[in-house]
C-alpha cells in the first residue's frame, strides 16, 4: 500500500557531500585494513576474483535499488 503525501525533496549538496565523504572514508579504511593483512591474503584479494565479485554484487544491488525505487515512492 502506497501512502499519499508530499513527495520527498531531492537531496542537496550537503547530503551528497556527506555520502561522498563517507564513501571515501570507507574505501580508504578498506585499503588500510587490506594493507595490514599478510602477503598471501593480500595477493588473494588483489589477484583473485574477490574484487570482481564485490563489483558484481555491488552493481547488482545498486541496479536492484534503482529498479525498485525508494521506499514510499509510488510504483512507476
């Protein structure tokens, strides 16, 4: 059931900057943690299919979210 009401406003630049900054912090944190791992595990992450799997799963999740819209949005 879709609730009627005012549509959500578009996010402004402060919200976009906050999300972008958060993404940068998470990526740098992941790089730091990966750099602390032993060499064989680092090689498995960088040379193996781990990065490809993360990119595929992340892209699929993002496309699914775009296709289904935000919660509370009416169906297209």
